[in-house]
C-alpha cells in the first residue's frame, strides 16, 4: 500500500514541472493573442477618429 502511494507521488512529481510550464506557456500565448486583438481594435478606433476629425475640418474649410 505504501509503495503505491510512493509511485503515485513520484509520477505526479515527474509530470508537475512540464504541466506547470505548459500552463504558463498557454497563459502567455493567450495574453499575447488578446493583447494583439485589443491593439488592432484600438488602432482601428484611432484611425476612424482621425478620419472623422479630418472630414470635420474639411467641412469647416469649405463653408
């Protein structure tokens, strides 16, 4: 009975580091993907605001 507990613990210890590393890698990749999506959306919003600003100044200049 004690042998089975030792084997289970050693098996868990064997896979603990790779599991933690893969989990960390997944979190980093997920964070990078979310950051990239949010950056693209923000960039699109900024360009739209600049475009609206240019159109408004052109309208004022024409009047």
